[in-house]
C-alpha cells in the first residue's frame, strides 16, 4: 500500500467517525404520569385527594321522593307529592393550626300541589380546628328517633361557633344571627343575636345531650335534654323541653291555635310550647326493618289564658330495600285542645330515599 492510499483511507475513516458523533442523539421521552384519584384515609371513609393537592374531598347526598297527607286541625285537608335532591360536598386539609374544613349542602325541591320549585343553601360553612362560621343546621335541628317529636323552634342560622369534641364528649358554643321573623319583627328590621350551646356525651349504649338557646331580643330562653339508651333489640330515646317565654328557639304555634270567640276565627299569636316531654323506641325487627312508636305531651302557653295540654302519638316503619335505598312510612295523630282547634289532626308521609 502506497502513502497516498494510506492517507485517503485514514481520511475516510476519520470522516465516518466524525459524522457518527455529530448525529442527533436518540431521546427517549418519558410518558406523562396520570393524576389518579387517591383515597384519603385521614378523615374517615369516603374521602379522596383532589389531584395535585393535599385537600381531601367527600361527595355525598340523597334523592328523596315523598307523599304527604294531613287531615283535621285548623287547616284544610291536603296531600302533596314532592321530590328533593341534595348534594353535599365536604373538604378537609391538615394544617399547622388544625384541620381546615368546608362544607356545602345544596338542596333542590319540586312540589306537585302548586308546581313550585326551589333551590337553596341547606348548609354552607368553613372552619379551622374547632372554629366554624357559616349557615348551619344548629344543634336544635336534631330530634329523637321516629320523627314524631317536636322539641325545637328555628333550627337554621348564620352563625359562628366553636366545638370541642373528643373521647365521647362534645361541647359547643354558637352566636346565631336571628332573622327578623324569628323574633316577631318585620323583614325591614335588622337581625338580632342569639346564643346557643350544647354539652353531650356518648359512652357505650348511653348518650345524653343538653342544649340551651337564649334570644337576646325577647330576653327568653329554651332548654332541652335528650337521652338515648340501647335496650334490648333497639334504642330508647327520651326528650324534655322547657321555654321561659316566646323566643326564636321555642316551639311556636302561630298558625295552629285559633280564637273561636271571634265572628271570624283567626290564629292566635304568641302561643308556644312551655313544656314538652317525648319518647320513642326503635325496635329492630330485623337488620333491615324497624318499627318506632313515639309519643309526645305538650303544655302550650296561650297569652292571657291558662296553659293548654295536648298529646301526639305515631309510628314510623323503616325498611332498607338494599344498601343505600330505603322506604319509610310515618303516621301520626295529635289530640288538639277543643277550645282552640276545629278538629284533631292526622298526618303522615311515605318516603323513598336513595343515599349516596
């Protein structure tokens, strides 16, 4: 091989090597990772992480179909059908100051008697630790099993409250904005202030809750004690209610007691339940079917007259068709005072409900 051939061969080899090094490198593109929804078990069942955040979300609610009927009292006989949809969204996030939480419950209803529909905020509030502010169903919204008892007045307020809960014990204090009609004023007046609170405990099959509400405008208070006991194949609930005077937290009867001494009988204002005692026992016939008889005695304060006592009794039949779908039938009778009522009162409803 001569020198010229050797030189040309070396140059070709060098060019080939240089070309190989100058070519674009092969780049392997990693696939984009999907944001899968992850279960959040820090706050109980049903919560999941919002993708890309540390916030846990819970979505629930129910769909209800119900037929109501009533007969007697001082109102015309009536029956009605309505459908309700409720959507509840709860959010929780851990922070250095405690759990940051929020809750929105939106309710829509459609009625057959007049074709009306309405959508409104059932509850909406925010919170940090034990502090909460927003529109609540207050402690007074809770009742005994059976849905026969009537031991409260107004139960939904715009409020600020602080709740302590732990080891089966709960204590809460709330400042409630009382709307004008709750305290007997026109809607042009400013809201008034109410103060309410609860102390309660639950230990095994025994529980008790003591509620108090004070209406600062009327300067009157209502007190309520509710207890529950696991007895036999079911649960016994007992309740007692006292109101010192007509107030936002008292059970009032503005359109139920009539003055028949007038040529044209009209509703008596200012009637309220001064005392009330109630009881209900849920008998678990099977794990899907229960029967709950209930009873309530009420002593109503009529302005300028003696108290009028009356009683109510009823029964609730509750059947779980499948998990998340139930059927209920509630029938009740009230023996109203003859002096202030045209007739005794029958009422009841049938309900189908899908919870999710």
